[in-house]
C-alpha cells in the first residue's frame, strides 16, 4: 500500500492545497513501483524530484517565517506594502502550483517607508519568539 498527496498529508505549507503536488508524487511513486516490479530501468525524472523537494522545502520555510512574525503583520504587508498595479501584472503570470519561489513576489512590492517599519516590527517579533 502506498499513500501520496493529501491522503498522507502532503500539502503545500503556504496554502494547504496540493492536488498538483499529489499527482506529481503519485507519478514518482508509480515510476518507482514499475522499476522494482519489472526489475529494469525506468526513466528517472530527477528534475521533477528536485523541483518537488525544493518547492516544498521553500514553502515550509516561508510558512515558518510567516508563523514567526504573525498573520496580522502578513496581512498588513499585503494591504500597505504591495503595489496594486505591479501585483496585478504579477498575478497574471504567477504560477499558483509552484509558488515556493519568493523572488516573484518581490516584483509586486511597493517601495515605501512602510517596509522599514514592517521590517523592524517583524525583527522584534522574531527575536522574542
């Protein structure tokens, strides 16, 4: 018996979703079963394995950071620190399945004094946690 995806709790740490990751992990599991069953070489998709691993690791790190400084600061950052025009173009091209790359979000940030205040408050919370 093998479990993959939501059935074993494999969900994205940032959103709780994961149907795409579940399908991809099922594909990798099926490949490994075929490899053992047929006892022959089956095409290895190590790029897919690396992508799934790095994405889940990054999303977990992002979730830990958000949990450390709190949802209230996150919502404040979204409300006051994101430029609606720049974020609109970002959202049109964003990949909502693989969002473990925080660099894409940086394009949506508005340069403002808000970020200095936000950064200081986040650092204060992180240092007391």
